[in-house]
């Protein structure tokens, strides 16, 4: 198993990661507290342990109870036009947090990062960022409380905080965290400060004025933790609170639970642009299941849910918890067959994707401009 | 002897530097060519070998003869409010080049660099940059053809080219050129790309549109050569011509020719804010001379001009070449005394400084705004 911000390989042992990384598990006490504070049932991604770890979430909720302001920060590296269903997870959850707590969210599109790591032009990175922005808006963020920006577009405003962070961080620290070598570019070693800067409230004077005490909560996949360990190290030295984190597992590819879904292998992935027929075909052909080798065996022992991709994916995408529980019982005991569960998954995915397509089609250029408003003018 | 962009120590052997750095000496053939192309007598800093080395200056002049556009680029790190007379050299010369060739000049104030290297706040760096800008404007630049910018102010526009350069340059290359260690900040290793970006014409779309073929000439002290070796390495890979350089010696401190004048030792330095009395006192008390130990010895052997600070400084600041030659003959042969030469130097410096003060007093905030115009709006 290896987990870095750029690669996830092997079967991920999340308990081990919590221990290695030094973050904390999310328990029912914490989930209950969130429900009490928001007056809402917790999002299924939280109840089902997809968001499973955190840093300083209790301190953030303490501040919330004292009536202090805070904001959400998430983002995406726009390396591809074709988002897949896994990309929705942080945005679905962030959107829920936004409406549940009624807070601002800032969303960073790291077009500079993708330019530095991939074989793209600046212009292509910028174009992809704008396309991805439409997908993000389609997740339902509140236009009044959401600021989406690209690094190329917003650097004029971020640069003082980027340099403040850069001054805090020695090269050895970044090389240690991210595993860079001397042959890597000076852009790669400088970049982590660009991803850390939005965790400081003064990066957004149009939202928070010059207040340094506005806390930040970052919903992200656990592989982004190293970035924010660095940010948490710097923030107090710059007079800001440490950003809090709420961290998710990865969605695996269709073909098995090892690693993280990657758009580079289309048969392993369900894209947000796939047709219903494509989705059914991919789930039927490629989804790795824990069902028995024969019908007889399956009826006898049931499905091994812990290695079953449809079951894992249903946990992420099926909102109806009662139905999910029913499927778990029936499938795990062998009464429900693999083919039936695949149909359940395909139906849920088709619903998610079609709903997304419709929402995205409604995102005009004017809507994008409104979310990415040029705060410079 | 050691020459890096941050420290110059020991007696500098400029012939050796030309050889080590791989730049070229400026000879009379090249000076004659500049006079022919501009129809002007070359500036005394060029005729007297203060600007003594170059890279690709002939190629730039070829382009000029073909009627192709080019521009000047110079800058300053605003680490101190108190500029000294040595700081004037690149600006005096750049101003002459601007009027002789009638070209644009861009002037970078690296407030971010000073923040990264010195114990300053961002705000103090920005304030110093604006103060230094007044001193630069006072050198007489053409308001129609001059763009002065700070890195904090202009990064929003430079950033794409900064990242393009950063992607070209591996960490090992910067560490080799600048002698940084793993304990140095990620800001320091990334910064050289910020100083390289203005050598690419596309950094200034408001001046050059999207033309990539506009050549750049950088007048600077020889210690900045490493920065531009890196820029010259990257530029062709980004579709731009290599920036040409025209490079000066350093002005030594008053107390001897070793090293470079540094504002950190006030008695070694003449500031642009010094009074005439302070200047006379500093020259009299602190200037190291090559005069004889006794009057008799001086009359017999003459002054050793090659170690004499007043003589070196007169070469930089006395415009009247006939008078300078006369002083050289009389002083070198012992007919003129050290005290008399010190009076000559003090008079010249007082004239330079008083002229500068008067010009600076005329630089209002409105004038600064006009030179630093916010091209974002």
C-alpha cells in the first residue's frame, strides 16, 4: 500500500493510515454532534464512514457553537475534461456541509498544478479548469456563498499568502512529505504553498476582510492530507488557526478495490458523460464482485461484501439507507444474486449521472462567470 | 573572490569572471557600433569599461538594424529605503539606452525576493518598493516608454510565464547556480523564475501583445548573470529569443576596492539622502586612497590609481572626460594630492546626490501611479 497526493496503490488499510498520518477517526459521538448542531440527519457519506477521519473537527465545531465564522475549502486538479463519479464525492459532501452549516465555500481549480505535472499547455489547463467548473457548479452549490477560482486567474490575489507560506517551509520538508527529487522542477516544490494558501482566510479579502481568525474546514480525500499537514504547520506561524480536515476514503475502480479510480483506464471507470447503456455494460462486464463462483456456492456462503465493488459503490451512491441495508442482508446471505446487485448499482449510477448531466447543461457561461467572479475589478 | 547574486567578497578579477561565467568582454568595435547605430557618443559608463561584459549584444543590435522591436529590462530588490550612489549605476545607464535607442523599459521591484530573504513583512517590502520606485523615476525615465512594477502587484499577470519557466528548471539546476541548501525555503528556490519571467515579452501583453519574438536586453551588475543564464536556457524552450545582457562591474565601498558597496555599513557608503556635509566628511575620513604615505613619497611615485577609491568613483560619476583624464594624469604622477582628489570626488558626488534629491522631490504619488499603472483595470 502506498498513498501520496499523486498515487494510491494497493489495498488501502484506512485504520493504518489514520495511525500513520496522525489524524483521528470519526466516531458516532462526533456524527451525533454534527446532527445536533445542524438539526439535520448526517449525510450518508458521513454516516457510512466514507468520510472517516478528521483533524481538529471538534475545535471547529466548538468555534461554530460560539458563533464564530468559518468556511469550507475544497478543490480539484483539472487534468481531464471527463470527470468520473468518484470526483463527485468531495463536492457532494461539501455541498451538504455548506447547506447544513450555512457557510461560505471556496473551491480551487489547480490549473497550475496540472500544467506542472502533466504534458499540457497553460491554455489547455485553463480551458479544462473552466469545463470542470461547470461540473462543480452542477453539484448544487449556493451561488451566494460559493467562490470558485483558478490559480492562474486568482494568483494576483493569493500571491502574498503563497510567499508567506513558502518562506515558512524548507525544501527538505516538502521533499520529505511529497517524495520529490532534485530532478523535479522548482515549480513542483513550490506548488504545495499554492494549495495551502486558500486555507488562510486572508487569501479572500472580498469574503473575510482582513480577519485572520476565520477557521477553515477542508473536505478532501485522505491522500491530500500531506498538503494540509504542511498548511497546519504554517498557519499558526502566520497568525491563522490551523485548518481542520474531514477526510474520505477513495472510490476504487470497477475492477477491484485496490488503489483509487483513475480516469486513465476507461473500462475501470464510470464517467459523468457515460450513457445509460455504457454504464450498464461497464458494471456488468467489469465490476469485480465477491459473489460465489457458482450459484450453489453463492446461495450457501453469500457474497463477500468486503471485496465486492458493487456493494462498496452502492454505499457511496445509494441514498436510500433502508434499501441499502436490505441489499446488504440479502446479498451477503446469498439470497440476492450478483446480477441483481449489478442492476441495482447500474440504476443508481444512471440516476446520479443523468441528474448530473441535466444540472450541468443548465450551467451557462454566465453562471460560470458569476461563480468565478473576477474580484479584481 | 566570490561572486553570487547575494554576496560579493574579495577583490573582483573581472577578466576571470568573464572567463568563468562564459560571457564576452565589450570591446571598442562593439562600442563604435553602438555609437553608429544611435548617432550618439556612448555613455561614459560604457566608454570607461564600467559596463564591461555582455551576452548576445551583437545579435540584439543585428535585430535592431533589421528594424525589429526590443526592450530593456532591469530591476531592483527593495530591501532598504536608503539607496546609495551605487544603486544609480544600472538605472543611469538604462535610461541612456532607453533614450539612445528609443525603446520600452520594464523595471521589476522584487518585493517578494526581499520578503523571502530578509526579515521584513510583506507590507514593509511593498512600502519600500514604492519608495524605491520614486528614486528610479528620478533617474529620468521616459514616462511614455517605462513600466515599473512590483512582483506582489503584477504577479497575477506574470504567473503563467513564471510557471512555464518553473516547469523548465529542475531543483538541482537552481541549487547549482545559486548555492541553496535543503534548509532554504521553497520560496527561495522558486524565486529565480520570477526574476526570469520579465525577460519574456509575453509577460507584458499591454506592451507587446502576444508577440514572442520581441528581444530583451538586460543591463545589470555582473553578479546577476546566474539568474539570466537560467533565463537564457529556458527562453528558447518556450519559443522566445534568449535575453541579451550588458553587465557592469560593482562599485566598491569607500574604504577599499574589495567587495561591493553595501548599505549595511553606513561609513562605507554614500547615500542618496546624505547632506553635502556628510558626503564631504565620509569622503575625507573613509575613502581609501593609493596616495603616497608621505608628501615626499607621493610627489616622487604618484598615486597608485589601481587601488584608489576616489579615482574609481570619479570614473563612475564624473561625466567630464577631459577633466577626468587630467586628474588621472596629475594624480597618477603625484602632482595632484590626495586631498585635492577627495575634494573633486566630494564635489561630483554632492552634485549627483543634490540633483537626485531635487528630481525625487518632484515625483508625486500621481507620478508613481502613472509609471506603475495598474494594467489589470
